[in-house]
C-alpha cells in the first residue's frame, strides 16, 4: 500500500465511515483490483499517485490499461472515483465520498 492509500484509509477510519474493502478484485476473469471498494454500493476509489512524476497511470501503456479497467467497471455498474495525492492530503477526497459511505444511524421508529 502506498503512503497516500494509508492516509486515505486513516481518514476513512477517523471520520467513522463504512470500512472499505482494500485491493478489491471486481472482475471474475481479469486481475483488476480497486484500491478501495464498497461492493454493496458498487462504489470504488482509486488513489492515483505519480501524477507529476510520469508515474504508471500517466504513461501511455498505463493510461490505456486504466481506461480499459475503468470502462469495464462502469459497464458492470460501478462508480469509480479517482483522486490525486493532493486531494488525499487536503481531505477533499474523503469529504467527497463521505456522503456515500456514512454508517447508517439508528433511529427508533414510533410504534
């Protein structure tokens, strides 16, 4: 796990959001994995490092492979949100997904 992924996982925990499945394999034939996934909601988060350093995700072959992965995920009904390191560091990534992965609160009904 990258430092950015560890920071994001810490933020999820600190905000008491639903825990994510880490390195979740979403396809039965391909070895594709999501960094973070909530399968019940078909929501995935990918933390993209190396944006300014010519990392794997921004070079030609990596970009093409990621496009195939994300398009296939969308066709399978997944919502994939991608965040760069700055969004993890400033908290905007976790704040973006927080409304989608809040723990349900108990609210007693009137009988």
